[in-house]
């Protein structure tokens, strides 16, 4: 009989603490990285998510306050570690929530989302009310869901879904959801909030309550950007080139990533390599955490029978350009909002704090960061057991003049992205396409 996990009262905390350490790559002798993992190979059907992988946890012991892997005969591989994590997620769907809450409580993952606070919170609340009144009015008028052109969507996300609206009869930026809501064929219920963090969205779990009420055809998710750049967190994910030597080909992981990305059709390898050399281990830990959080979210939704035909669509942002320049002329709404939002605080200041001051270095860092974030999400979309998960690839859609501020595009580019969302939905709505493309590139 296979060994089974039993998170009994006397052992549960021990197992959860070990999972937490694995989750954060804090077990000496064991490391895993999202870019080394092919989910279709790691989690193939013939190899069940069985508890045989639980033996990995038994080989993790606490030594002088830190966890160490003490199996001397075989070293745990990336796939073994991921299987161990996913086995726990499968057997105990609420486990990741427990782990993430402990990480928040211990400040392992700082969650300083201000999406519900102050003036930003007020703007978010007002715009959510405005948008959801439009949704309610469409439903009340008789939104015919038997019509294959009519789509009901539930959206959870950050400022690419909810750019702060100026309540003076002015909408400075029409974001992705604005363009979808404007379409009579779309009824969109929004939980999105400018400034929100993915970790906060999953922690609060508003979507869990709203899913059965809305019963959407499509779930839209935009998250991870604020987790990366909020509270100058980006500064922890790069090295100080004046105190540390940039990474080069002597580093095994660096070589592995360069080899993998060099095969991509559309990549600026010079810029990518330059940016990659300035990223710290904390950045890769961050992407690992995002991968597990996204996986747990997708898994928890796709296992519910009533949502197995619901489309889930993610996106991964475009190559943001760090700058403290306030865009727009002196009297424009763009300049006013650039000043109000204090553009420059997210990327430019954080990089300058670490001594990365050259424009070309800052741009290269963001190129590598956004490239890897998209690749992580594409890896999830291509996992064959997530049959209804799709990714919108926004990389390269914008030139410098297409940015409203450091993080947000102008309305025209958001409209272009929304059109790609519509194409993805049209192609795959109600699983009409037997051989879907899982990744849609904004052209």
C-alpha cells in the first residue's frame, strides 16, 4: 500500500513547514527552477501524483534551524520536488492557502497591496461599482447566453484591468476590461483593482464566492506585476553591479537559460543576456512562487466539474521602460496622473537604489524580467491537463511613445490587446476548437 500523507495534528505543522521551505527554495541540497520544468513531462498521466514522492519530505531534516536534504544515494530532481508540491496541492487543496498565509504572517512574502486603501482604494471601489452596474444592467435586459456571440466573463486582476479612473468625466486610459465592457456581446463582472497583488487576490479569494454566482464562460486573470514592482520590491530582485559581479556563462543556471532562450524566434539576445546578468536569486524565487500559485489556482478551478469548459485567460505584460519622466504636456491629464501616481517609483527608483543607473541596463533588466514572466505562464498554458487555459502574449506590442507611464499602456494599445482576447475567446468559446492554439500573440 502506497504511503499516504496524513496531516495529523501532531505532524501537520512539520509537513507544512517543509513544504514552505521547498516552496521558497530554502532547503539546502535541493533547488528547483520553473524554467527546468516541462509540466507535460513531469506530470504525465502514467506517473500519478502519487505519494511515493512523499519520501522526499522524509529526507528533509531540520539542522541548526535550517532545513537540509540528507538523502545521499539520489538527489531530488526538479521534477521530484514539483511533484511533491503538487501532490500536496492535489490531496489537500487548501494546503497552499495555509502555506501562503504562514509566509505572509512570517513576512517571507511581503504583501503590501494598497488596492483597498486610501484614494486608490476609493477609485477602485467607485469604478468597480460603475462597471458591475453595467454588467447587472446587461443581465437584466436579457443577456442571451444561448447565443454563441454572447460571453459572460469574470475578471480578477490589477491595473491592466483596472486603471484608476478620473471622476471628472474623464477616462485617461481605457484599459483591457474597458474595451471588453464596451462591447455589447460581453457582460463582464469585475473584481479587478489597480495596485492589487496576485498573492492578495489568491489570499482573499473573492473569486471563490463570485464564481458560482456569475457562472462565467470566461475567467480573466491579470496578476503578478504589482507583486514584482510594488513597494520597490524590484530592488530585491537585482544585484548591485558595484558590489557584486554580474552573472556570466560560468554560472550553470545562466548558461542553461541562455541556451534555452536562444532557440526562441523573437528575442533580442543581447538585451536579454545583459538583463539576465543583473538578476538576483530572489527573482527566480519570485517566479517559482508565482508558478506554484498560478498552478494551484488553475488546478483548483479546473478540477471542479462545473468549470471544466470555462476558458481561463492570462497575460504577462509588455516590456516596461523604467523612467522618472512625467509623460504628457504640462496641462494634460496624462501629466497630472503621472504626477499623482508618482511614475518612476515602481521601476526607475528601485533600480537606481541598487546602482543600476544606465538606461540600457534598466531597460535590459525589465526585458529579461518580462520575458521570463511570460515564459512561466506559457509553460502553464501548454500543460495538456489545463485544457481551457490560454495566454495572451503582449511582449513587443508597444514602442516607447505607447506608454502612458512606467507600467501602463495608452488606450490604443490596450484596445489592441483586448482584440486579441476577443479572438482567443471566439476561437475557443464553448470548446469549439478541437486543436486550439494555447498562446495568442498580440500583433
